[in-house]
């Protein structure tokens, strides 16, 4: 049984955080190598199969849900798959990784707003100040990464905005579902239902699809998005949400652009501009302020046993 205050909370957040920079890079490559609809559906279906096996292997059974449960999990599936993952991939094709990172850096603010409105989170000025400081730090880091206003990215940016709002709502709504179900159930069933929603599009997407026409690296990217991002990363996120308030988890996502910059330095020997260090310090300070801002130690239902 996993209980509130479990020592794995912050290691799990860090593991999720480590995966995220690679997701931006891999997704940008995947949608450049394959048609976006094919990447999206393949990612969904790979994740759905893997999560179904994991959930059934831990004792999950469809008969355990009421009609209300199915409606709630289907709503999560709509948010997670077509609206979040689908719009993210469409947006990545039309925008830039820097723009994507900036939009997703607003997630903690949206999570706090949605959480307060639903009663899943609580507002404090210290928490708001920490979120704003972290967002300002992300902006400074991204200016070093080539962030610039560009009308060519407008369509992609709007799609990315839909993805971010959906992710924030998913983060808050999943906490309500975890009052009655463990994290593996919420993750698996919601993503499987979301994948099923895309089935009507499959004949159109795969009608003239030729798997052999794409390089092995493209298939590797799809497998990464399906198994590492949509299975492991999603589960880590939901598990962390079952331990504490969503805004405390979400603020760590503002480290993603910092880690992406460090990764670029390690792989491509890119230089750091002075404002990168100021931005990184602001992100670190903002995260600390949110963690020290008070509030309950764990979300409702966080004492639930997890298979």
C-alpha cells in the first residue's frame, strides 16, 4: 500500500521531469518523419494496449465501474487523448519546441485556477507568487532558446493552447476520480477510452499508410511516445497527483525548459547566456515557494491502496 507522504513522491516527479525534454525532441522528429494523424493514432493504440495489459495484470476488471465512473473516466480520456496528446502533436508540426515549452509552462497556473474552482486545491499568495516566479524564469530560459513572436506559428500555438488547457483539466479532474480508484486504474482506463474515441478516424488515417516507407528511427520515436511518454510518464504524473495537490506537482514542469537547455549543452555543446542562470534560479525559487506554501499533505483519497 502506498500512503500519503510516501518517500517515492519526489523521485517520481523527477523521473517524470527527466522524460519530458526528450518528449519535445522526439515528438518534433516524429511529426516531421511521419504524417501527424498516423503518429497520433499509433501512439494512442500502443499506449492503450500496454496500459490494458498492465491494468488487467494488477487485477483490474471492467465490471467494477458504475455508469457514473464510466462517464468520469471517459471525460478524462477525451481530455488526455484527442484534446491533449492529439492537439500537442498537431501543434508541434506547426509551431516550435520553444513555443511549446512556453505554453506548457503556464500549466501550473491553469492547474491552480482549475483546482481552486473545483475545491481540489487552495489559493495562497505565496503559491501564486511561486508560480509566477517560475513562469518568469521559464521565459528567460526560453529567450536563450530562440523564443520569438512569429505569425507562422500562430495556428500551432492555438492548438498548443488547447492541449495545455486540456492537460490542466486532466490533472485536476483525475484527482476527483482517485477518491474512488487507484492511479493505475485512472491512468489506464481513461487513456484506453480516449484511444477508442479515435477509432472512427483510423480507416481514413491508415487507408494508404505504408509502414515500410518510414525509417526505423521514426518507428522508434513512435514507440517512445507510446510507451515512455503515454504509459510511464502519464502514470508517474497521475501517481504523483494522488499524493499531493496538483499545483505542487505541476510547478515542477517549469524545470523542463531548463533541462532541455542543459541537454542541448551536453549533446550539442551549445552555450549558456547569462540570463539562463537567472531564469533557472527563478524557476528553482518558484518551485520552493510553492512547496512551502502550505496546504494539505495529500489529495483526497491518497491513502487508497494501489495494486
